[in-house]
């Protein structure tokens, strides 16, 4: 499966991530996508929660007739600070946990060909994001990057293995 297909599957799965009240975390409109591949523009358009999906590193273990590939997809999670500073971190961790659990509940990315496992880990600690033009105003978002490792088993059908 291609990296683009894996990122698209993750995007589709994340669109329906719910909070404890069964409301969607990600609000998508015709003008704004709160989950997108490689596009950070929604952060300047007032979203509360956002996920930006990026390609990461990959490894490949070649076998005689089968290739096992581990493809990393990076998911940058953003939670907008609100005026109730005390609840921001609690809200962020609930949001992050819901995203992690949602991805883990689709170990084959909803039946994507060859995908056998999805592992989700934090790539780094959460951090505050401030506006570069006005850092003294305080943080605007909490950001954490997740690393989603997708394991695929791919039958070799080219080169020496062509039938």
C-alpha cells in the first residue's frame, strides 16, 4: 500500500474521533478541514482541535516472496488554549487519548490491503506553541506529535518474483 493511501486512511479514521459526550473533536466545514495531510492553515482559522498528517521514516525487511514494511506516519495534534487555563492540559490529554484509542481500534486501518498492525506512540512530549510575532501573549496551542507505525505484509510480484 502506498504512503498516500495509508495517510488517507488515517485521515478518514480520525475525522470521527469523539469526546466523552460523543461529540466530534474535529469540526470540518466546507472552508476548514480540522484533519488534513500536510496543511497547517486551519490553525489560523479558529479550530479548537486539529490533526496534521505527515509522512515519516520507513523500514523494510525483504523476504523471498514477501516484504514486511513498517511505515511511520506522523500526526501533529493541536489543542487550542482557552481562557480556563486549568482545564487546558486535562482537555488536551483526553483529546490525545481519544485519538490514540481511535487509531488503535483500527489495526488494519479499516481493512487496508496488507496492513496487519498499527502502533501509536508519542514522538515527543507535549509542548506549548506561541505566536512568533507576539510570544508574550502566552501559548496559543498545545502540540504533541504522534508516531503511527503501520506494519504491512506485501507479496513480491515484480522483478525476479514475477509469475
